[in-house]
């Protein structure tokens, strides 16, 4: 429990400032995304080696992990690229519209019933994204690319 309280502020600080530092960087978006994922992987390798988390993985598990990694790489590539075209606030809000995709995925893949709280969350996230995006239109027509 002590480790949690020791490392939590570092994690929160890293997540909170990532988009600002990425915006200040001149490197291409895919290079930034590759470095970010490489560094994260290198930091997790000792833990994975110690716990031997890969034991018992079958072909199906590796397939799902590969697919998940592909979508994570697309997420970072598009999000980091968006920081070159729009404000940090708009980029972070737009990338945080995950309730929409969680709702669609839960309904489509898991056949879960979509409840009122999720529908309200989706509506609020889309409306909030729209309000912030509308503000970016005042800056320039290309801001929402």
C-alpha cells in the first residue's frame, strides 16, 4: 500500500503533463508514439519477467493481445498527431470520448444491455466534445482535422 501512495503522484503527473510535452516537441507523431510505447514496455519488462505473466498464454490470448496492441498503437498515433492540429484541451477531450466506444463495444461484442447512465454519459461526452470543438472552429477552419 505504501508503494501505491509513493508512485501514484508520479503516474498522475506523467499522465497530466504528457499532452503538453508532446505539443512542445518537434519530432514526428509516430516517432513520439513509438518512444512512448517502447519506454513503457521497457519499464514493464522486469515486472512481467518477475511475475512470469505470460505463462499459460495460448494462441488465442496472443492473438487478442496483438489486436489490442494494434489498436493501442493506432490510438497513440492519431492522438499524438491531433496535438499538431488542435489545442491540447480539444485533443484531450476528444480522445476521452471513450464512453461512446465502451457502450458500442459492450453492446456489440458482449451483448450487454445499454443502461440509461451509459446513454447519458455518451450524450454528455459528445456534447462536451462538440462545445470544445466549436470553440476551435473560431480559431481556424483546419483546427478540427
